[in-house]
């Protein structure tokens, strides 16, 4: 899928609306014709008074059938913004709405008012990002905002609006954002090393090597690999040649995989501590037993949530 096609698909989700019987009638469709279109599968009757086009995204269809709008991490995941966990399904419901069907257990309901038009199938992007900050741990929230900013879906003005809407206690996260980070894994590793008290450089160009994800304390190159971009042999060959070139410049390169960063964070923390400690010991072997203990990077992990 081309960049233009991806952009179009994202905007189609964000702008999707249902059609009311009145709107269909205004387009010249009689009740009989509407029934025929539904029977043919060219039109979907989501619930009473709501009709959707057959090509509507399945998540939007499910949200409409339940009387809500796609929201929070569920919406963000569908438009390509990083979220570590896209399950369960997050939907926005307007307070005081009545006669809603019973919600399945996998649905998280966010009861709040919205300025979206009544027929919208998804909340606006800024509202989804605000809710995602409240629903995720602090580090994941930073990774989500980095992702949305880096991809160009939001700009600095929208970031400012997000923090304006959030409670004051979330403002500490604003200084942690860096839209140069190209993946959620990269943001999470950046925050990990930052919590360990390391100096972190992002997206650094090295002569003869190219651009690397992170440089830690001037000596450790960290490349955050994922299966999608490093699975084939051509990619692996390129990576190994880059690592050799970096070693020739005096850098050590490590490649923690995204799966471990997302799902085995404790193991990643322990491994990074060991790498840093081993390097400190080599630099000062006479005083290796008197090293300053490394901070636990999980200490500032959470922001109080409602």
C-alpha cells in the first residue's frame, strides 16, 4: 500500500459517518430499495436508524451496532498510531444515551460528551489521544504521542491542545516527547535509558554507517529491530555491515527486538543494566566494586489515572 493509500485509508476511518433513513430518502432511495441494498450486502443496517456502506471498516461497524464511536487506543491502532495493547475495544458513548444494546465484555466504554457530529463513527483524533493518555501507562502514552506526532497526524498545536485537556498531573509527560522517534519500541528504549541516567541521542547520522536509532552515553548504539523491517536476509546483511562500520568508529551496537521491548520489559531492563555496568567496569576496573547503583527505570512509570 502506497503512502497516499495509507493516508486515504486513515482519513476514511476518521471521517466515516452512518446514513440515516432520511438521508437515504433524500438520495432517492425508497424503503423497498433500501431493503434490497441491505439484502444484497451493498448496505449494512447497523441498528435502528443507522445504515453503513458495505466497505465500512469492521471496527467502525461494531462500534455503530453498539451505539458508540471508535475511540482511544482502538481508533489509534486502526490508523497506524503505536499502541502497545489494542485490546479490548474502546468506544465512546454520549452520556444519557438510552436503548443501547448490551455491551460485550471485551468493550471498554468511555462515557463523555463529544463535539463530533451525531453521525460520526469515530471520535476526533485529539480526543482519542487524550483518552489514550488516560488509559495507558505513562511510558506507553509518550510512545503513542511520539508516534502520532512523527507520522504527521498531529502537529505541535494539537500536542498543546492534548495537554490542555488533560489534568495538570499529566504535564510532566510533555517534556518527554520526541517526534524524531520512528517507532514505539524506539521511544520506550529512549525512556528506559533516560531513567537509567544515561545521555540519549536520537536518530544520529554516523559517517559510513548511516542513521542509527539511539546513541547512549556516546558509545552504545541501540537499534530497535522489528520483524517487519529486518526479517529478510537482505536487511540482515545490511544491518551486519552497518554494525561492523560502527564498530570501526568505536561504537558497540545492540539490537533489542520489539517483541521483547513490548512484552518482556523486565528482561530488557536487566539486560541494559548489565551492559552498562559491564562497560563501566571495563573503563574503571580498579573501582568496579564501587559503582553507583543504577536507578530502576520503572520508578516514574505511572501517572495517577482516574
